[in-house]
C-alpha cells in the first residue's frame, strides 16, 4: 500500500448491524401500523383513536401526508427564465 491508497474497509460482521439495518428487519409497531392505516384511509376506529390521542402520532401523520402530497403532485414545467 502506498501513501496515496485509501485504507481498506474493515470486514463487515453481519451480527453487528446498525439501527438502520434493524429497522428493516423488524416488524412495524402498532403505532406505525396505525399511522399508515390512517394515511391509507383504512384505519380501524381503535387505530384512529390511537393516533388522535397521541400528539407525536398526529405529527407523524401530518409529516407523512406532506410527503405523500409532494410525491403525488405532477412535476412543474420549467419557467421561461430557464432557457
């Protein structure tokens, strides 16, 4: 190895997963299921009450609804000032 070569990456230990990997491998919580059900319009009365009664879940629904709205919006055509 010369001084210009970057150091090699350390080997990956599959048993030493970080939190992001854990989120992929775990089942969603009841709160997460309730939030997604509300967003999808498929929430049960119990799920709606759970979300309505928890400010952090209501905030999560609001945040995710904003993302859904942005993704669903058609792209805007470039203005005349672009060319």
